[in-house]
C-alpha cells in the first residue's frame, strides 16, 4: 500500500538517471545531507536541476499576485507532476490544484490536495468511476471537471443512470461550462450553444453546474496590443454567459467558480474573473509553468507581462539542464551528451546559458553566439565562432536553459534542487 511517506519522501536510487552511481538508495529527505555539488562532478550528467532561490521566488510571487488581485490559485499540476512541488504550492496558499486527467489528479490527491480541477473533458466510464472512487476514499475531496457538449453530457448521464440502476452509491458531478474559441481546442464556440448546454447541465441529475471556464493561452502572442484585445473579447464572453446563468438561476452552488489563466498572459484575465453576480464568485488562476518559468517561450511572454505590470522582480528561470562536452569533432561544432530524452525541444531548442571547466573558480556565462542547432536522442549540436567555443574541451560542462518546462519535467524521475553554489539542498521526484 502506498503511504504518504512514499509520495512525499520517496526513495531514490541509481536506477534514476542523474543519481550518483555509487550512492546507496536514499529518501528525498536524506539527499541534502550528502552535500553533493554539481560543479565537483558528484552527480552523473546529463542532469536536470532546479535552483532553490528562483523556485521559492516564483512560488511566492505568483501566490502574491493572485491574492493582490482578489483571486485564488489552482496551479496546473501537469507541468511538474511532482508531489513535493504540489505540497509547496498548497503550503504557499493555493486553493487547490488543477490536472488534465484523472490519473494525474490521483497523484495530487495522494499528495494532500482536497480541491481539484480537471481542466479537460471527462466522459469515459472508467474515469467517471475513478472520480467517484477517489471521493469515497478521501473524505471532503472536491473534484470539478469541464463539459463543452451535449454529446459529453449524454455519456456522463448514461454512466450515472447505469450506476443508479445497479443501486451503486454515486453522487452528481460538479462541472464547469467551458467557453472556447474558433480554431482552438475544446469549449463552446457560441453563446447560444453555451446557454443551451448550461440549461441542460442545470437540469441534469448527473451534474451540478458550479461555474465557467476558459483557457486563453493558445492565443497569446507576446504582443500586448493584440493580446489585450484577444483576452478582453474572450473574457467578455465568459462574463456574459456567467451573468446569463446567474440571471436564469442555472448555477447549482452558492459560490460560482470562474477560472482561466495559464502562464503566458495571466495578467490580462486576472481582472475579469470576478464579475458582479447575485452570489459570491471565486476567481481561480491555473498557471502551472510559473513554478520554474523558463529561458525561452515563457521568458518572452512574461517579459510583456512584466512591462504591463511595471514589475521589476517578475518570474525567474529556475530549471537548467547540465551536459558534458563529449566530442569536439570539427571547428565551430561541439557535441554535448544530452538530447531529446533529456530536455525540451517542442517549442524551441535549448539555450546555452553558461559553461564550466572542471577545477576552475566559477561558472562563466555563455557567449551570445553559442547556439544549439539540433538534437538527437542523446546528442546536442553546440555551434559557435568565438575563442571561448574553440577552447571547449572534452569533459567541460555546459548549462542549458529550456523553453517550456512541461516537457523537461516529464523526462526526469527526480531532480536535485541546488543552492547558489550548485550544492544540492533538496530533491523532488515526478510521477508521470
């Protein structure tokens, strides 16, 4: 049987890449005492690591942003799938956690979450049964998921009726009506469609309509004028349908949930999540990638956020992937021992940040002309023209930044957390 210690303080051993080959298995809580140092070569490379100071800054910064805007956080757990980070987000004050699937949500519940959003459509019998089982196993667990079509509702109702026919102990599902955009992912495309679905949800014995949801992130460009227009139009639709549902008494809860807010333009939806209704409204931001931020896509997006907020201390990149120089086969090209199995490549290629020659006094910033031009499964092509690149030797180490943390987290079963000197001070695991 899985215990809370197994979830929050699991054992790590050398079957986890990046863990020292000669170390005995250790619990997460024992790792800081080893005083391993990345610069001393104590951990095998490649290695994904998280910087403690930036991590804590991001956790506090985003929670403070939500509170300052009269909102709550329900961070998206799919970014990290790390029980240790789930706990830190909850301890910072998060109202609950968000997930994309019932399987993901189970990990969050085991880590202690008691309010969970599934920001996705749930309709399969096995998933509906899984939600009910979790709620029976964990007293007080609240689960809310998205509905965007009569077809989905029909599947939910059919399952619910089958359970009632068999006299099973089932409860109506709490659901959010999802508003979508043309050409985007899920969500109702028109207000008429949304209103019709809201009426059916309110009248369904299988569901309780408790709020409205949208996701704005796919339309983000990083250009403030365009993003402001886009977000305002989308959130106006969300507020309009919320007002209609309120006026027609379609909400089935005393408190209405309104939720949006990924990690790209969260500031543009934050002030539109608390419309005036006849009952209390809880606005929820669902940002996930803010935890570690990044050096690419989100850095570009959030630089625009910082400008709009006149903020000089915004989110900080907290994750790096370190790799060894394994070959210098020709002028201008160095091969690093890291590849698609280790680092994000879905939005942008990795970004060279710094390099370190073993035994030297300090880590040195990478020159601006250094570029990763390609990745294989286990190799990265580092190109450059200057003397620093020409001086790289086999055994030197290069630190890479990422673009899109989700798809680096899912390549690692554990990550060391390091201090400003790259000494390991904590650890986290993932459960993808």
